[in-house]
C-alpha cells in the first residue's frame, strides 16, 4: 500500500514522542520544550508541505501563553500579529473542545498575518486532558485542500500526545512548586521552633510568628488575641502590619458577635473570601478603622485537649487572598504559638512558685499550687494530699466541691500514685475500681483524673500526691496529654520542695527559738541566782531574828498573845516566801532533757489543777505514745497552763480533750476545749511576751503562753493553734521522740 511508509513513520514518531514524554521530570524545561518541538515537527512530516505551531492555554486566565509557542515549517515562523485572536479559530476550538478546520467554518477567516504569509488552509486541534483545555495545535497548508482522513487521524494522535506532555509538565511543575512551598513552610516552622527557645518574652515570640504568617500567606496585617478565662475576653498581645494608622487592639468578647469570637467559640478555622459579604459583614471587626480589608484568615490557638488559648487573625485588602493551603499553614503556626504560650505560662508558674518557696508559708504555697494546676491543665478540680503515717491528708484543693479529708494509702487511686511512685491516669473514676469514692465521683460528676506523686527525687519516698480531675462534659473534660503529665509532674516536684523547705524552715525556727530561749534563760538564770542569793540573805535573817526575839522576850510574849502570834506568822511567811521563790526560779534553771512519759506528765498536771465539777477531761492515744525528750516537771507545767486556760475560757462548764499521735519521729498532742475559741487575729499575739491573758486580768501571776512556748522550744518542740477548729480552741504540741534524729 502506498500509505504504509507514512503510517510506519507516524507510528515511529508516536513511539518516540511517548518515550520523550515519559522522560520528562520536574523542572526539566529542556525536555518539555524538546518534546513539544518533536510533536510539531512530526506533524509537519506526516502532512507533506505543512507548517505547525503549538501554544499552551491557561484555563484560569482563559488565554494563550504566547511565550510557550513552539513551531516548525516556514508558515509556523513568528510574524507580527500572528498571535491567537480572541475570536479566531484557535479560541473556537478551545470553546467547543473539538478540532476546527478552516474549510468547514466559512464564517471564520484565517489570521491575516498568516494569510499574507501564504496560508490558505488551517486546522486547529485543541489539547484536552480530563475535559480541560491545555493548548492548541495549529497546522497550516500553502494550498487550498482538505486534510485526508489519515492525516487527521495522525494529527489527532499527535495532539493527544502533546496534551499529555503539557499536562505532565504542568503537573510536575505544580508538584515542584508544592514541594518548594512545603520545604519553605517546614523551614519557617523550624525557625518558629528556634524562636520559641530564643525569645525571652511571649510578645516577642508572637510578633515573630506573625511576621512569618504575613510572609508565607501574603497577608498585609495580623493580630494575636489571647483568652482571659475569668472575663471571657480575647485580649490583644501582639499585632503586625504596614501603615497601621489606628489599630483596633481593644479586647473582644469570646462569643459569636464577632469573627474572632466566632472562631473562639466554634474552635474551627475560617477562610473568608470577602468580609463584605453576608454573614461575615455583620460580624467583621476591622483591625484598623482607616484601612479597607476584604478577606480574612482566622485560626484558633488550641492546646492539648482542645483548650482554647486565643485566636490568630490575618487580613488582606484583596478579595479571595487566602486559600485552604494558607489556612493549614496558619494552623501550623498557631500550634507553634500555643507551644510558646504554654511554655511561657509554665515557666512563669515555676518562677512564681520558686519565689514563694522563699517567702510564703507552706499553706499559701500549697493553695497557689493547686490553683496553678487547675489553670495550666484546664482542670476544674485539683487537690494536694500530704502523707501522714499511713494516710493522705488533704492539704489544699481548688474547685470548691465536696471531697474526703483523709484517704488510705491502700485502696485509693491517690494512694496508688504514692505507693507505686508513678503517675496514675484514670479515664473515668466513676467506673474505676481503684477509686475509693465512686459514689462521691458520681454525685459530683467527676470523670477523668491525673495524679502525680509529690516527690523531690526518684529515690525518696513520696511526700504526698497532686491530683487534677475533669468532668464528663466537653468543657470540663480532662485531656491527660503528655504535656499535661509533664506539667503536673513539675508542679508535684515543686510541691515536694515546698514541703521540704517548710520542714527545714520549721526546724531552723525551732533551733533558733531553742537557742534564743536557752540564751535568755541562761541570762535570766544568772540574774535570778544573784537575786535569790540577795533575797535569801535578806529574807533568811527574818526567821533567825524572830527566834532571837522569842528566846529573849519569852515573858513579854507570854503576856501578849497578839505579839506572839504575829511573830510566829512572820516567821512562817518568810519561810514560805523563800520556798515559793526557790520553786519559781526552778524553771529558769538549765533543762536536762530526758525520756518522759506524756501520759504520766498529764496525770501530774491534773493533780495540780483544781478541776470544777462541770468540766470533763478526756484523753485518747496517750498510753500508746513513745517516750519524748523533755523535762517531766516542766512538761507537767505546760499541761497545767493549758488546762487552767481552758477551764477559765469555758467558765467552769465544758469538755477538755487531750489526744496524742505519732508521726515521723514526732509526737503530736492536741489539747482542745469547748469554749468560745480564740479569734484568728489573736492566734499569734497570745504567744507574745507582753500579751495580757486571763490569768493576769484575774489577779493571778499566771505562767503565760509565752513561757509555755519558750519551754516547748527548749524541749526542741513547738506549740501552735490549729488553724481550723469546729468549736473552742485547739493547741497542738509537738515533741521529739526519744532516739529520733
């Protein structure tokens, strides 16, 4: 057949073109141009005497890319004015998605520039992939004739190959652009990571992240607003942009009355193509009242468990300035901002606790610590438990709900964290067999729990446990993320430091008081010894002189009974005065500490106190106490003072309770009464030296609580008032156990 060589050549060309298309790689502009040139050259070879020209087409711009032109043959050479016309044959082929032949379209003329060059017939073949035009192949003839069926078939094959080449090149270019953009985004995210660790202030970090967001999204302006939970307001912390005249940086309510609040409420990002269109035109709040913004990109700052930290807004004066890719990138930057916010809040909390450890009492530190635990972990409930013997005693709590005051180490979830020295997580304490009070959890609506042992180091026994709880509702749910576990562990460690520091401070205070008391008593003892010696010299002569008078004036004394009786009374009073003086000055002498039975000292004290019939004294746990280091006579005097004060406070009617318990090398004795109690403002004053108590006001000398505290300090112990008492006053005495370090 005469057509066989042409067909064979065409197939060979198709095979060559297919191989060239397969070799195209991203960024290989030479391979793409060479492939398209091969296609137009092949078109001219299968149609004798023809010229060919190929243009790429941009469907989004709805126009030809004149810079993409590839040609072969004399008629394909560029001449002025030969570009595709808006209403020419090429655009007709694009619009209709089919080949257009000049001799089949009498109403359309050949481009004048090409006609002057000698073109009499033209065929336009659209390059279509997935129903999307990607270019047009023009084939020109110098003669007025029709294309044969074989020529049209071969040209259609070349067109399909050309379409695949253009499509593949564009796809690879798009992939390359995406890869470059992703690499750029990753580089910026890495820079954000570095910024978090390099910036000292949160505002500096947020401003740097804002600048990144503006660069990668093409936005003109941006603003960070962080949530103030107590007020329910979104407060501005950073903003950026060019030529900001009057930036609107006031706080916005975290509700659906504005776009920022809407994102905060729904916790979903927004891409708004035009803020002038409903419904956003009713919610839009301008970043600057003097600037006209059209599109907005918004991302919530969400921490672990969905905790809202704030909102990040970007704006642009162009309509449709932001894409979904921009939204994803902004969400990544928002995540970096959340990390910065969380780390800064944690560092601020730890710095605050460190400062409080040096100045505040233990209870204040514990109260602040549970508040921080609830705030940092977004937990509605938190509690700090400290170990006392085999029980955990509630030291402080946040949330104000009913809870147990004591927990056993065995059979409780909190006790498990202490005994096993590990972090404990419970998804729902109402259904957890390890939780001691599921009834309480169901009544209060508790669900998740996270409990950390309070320990200064891994080797030592925990001092207690720090726990947070969440509700089953979404707003109060506990996430128990890795970040939450890390934060709770840090706070628990600081709780252990607070307890240890309080013990050291208490030991130092006792040592200082003991030293001060010893020095005071030593000085007063010297004065008292000198006073006793002088008084003994003066008062001691009275009985001697009385005896002399009695010996030399017996007759007068027998004659005057009044005189004899008064001399005898003077002698007796002088002797009693000496004995009373010696007894009083006994307590100023140095104390020689020895093992003392607390119960025996109390019995001795009760024997010295006149207990009215309306007062009942009860005891508990004293017989089981170990011996303490003290002075028995002086310890008995301490009990005498406390019993007499209680009897006076109750006005002879009521109950006095004396209870004892042992813990960690100490004996703790609680002496409580059912009287009116002591006002909180006097809790410290009653132990002052110049405080006037009931004993003095009643005309008695009184031993005074200052003396009691001083004696307890000389024992190496302490005395104080219980901070909370159901009724009356409760004094807590602590004494070291015999043999305790």
